[in-house]
């Protein structure tokens, strides 16, 4: 597993983060970084009443796609999503990613864990992780109004 983490101050209230995540039209604010594409469109393919189990189909600016499933939802403190069903070439390198949001007094920590399919994929995912860290930092600061 390859993990990147960013922590930023939270200028908004914690409920704002949770509200923004559920507004998939806001997902387009993820612009990516370098060769890492931004999001063109995201929409619920399934939205559960409890939020956990909700699935979001994501189309990226480079034409690639994936599905994000909300696996844990603890309002105002913690969110976990599983990113799967990647289109090629990422589908050849990673089985899935896990994204976690930890919201505490005055800050948000966002963690992305990438799970390579083979030892050969590790160096490529490590390179992707460098761009991912920068993209997450920029996007998280924007969401948190910093």
C-alpha cells in the first residue's frame, strides 16, 4: 500500500465538509495536478438513506473513470470511501484506493491509500502519489476555505 496524507486548517464548520461531499456537482472542483486528471463529472448511481453504501460514478477530464463507494459515514468526524472499477491504465496498476477524511477541532486530515496489483505497479503508483498529494492539498484547502 502507498499512502499520502494532507492536513489543513478548517475555516468552515465540520458540517460544511460533509454537505459538500454529498453535492456531487462540487466534485468538479478537484482539478488534479500535473498528469493526474481532474474530475469532469460525478453523479450518484445509488444513494442510500444511511449514506453508507452510496455509489458515485466519476468521469475524469482525461476520459478515465472510476466508482467511489461510501463505506463509512460518521457525520462531522469521519468519512471513508473506496475508489474502484478504474478504467485503464489505472485498472492494470491498482486494485483500489481508499480515501479517508478525519475532521477534528480546527483541522481536516485527508488520507489516500493506493493498493497496487503487483510489485511492478508500486513504482508507478508511488509517482502518482506525488501528484495526488499536491492535488489533495490544493483541493482540501479549497473545500476548507483556507
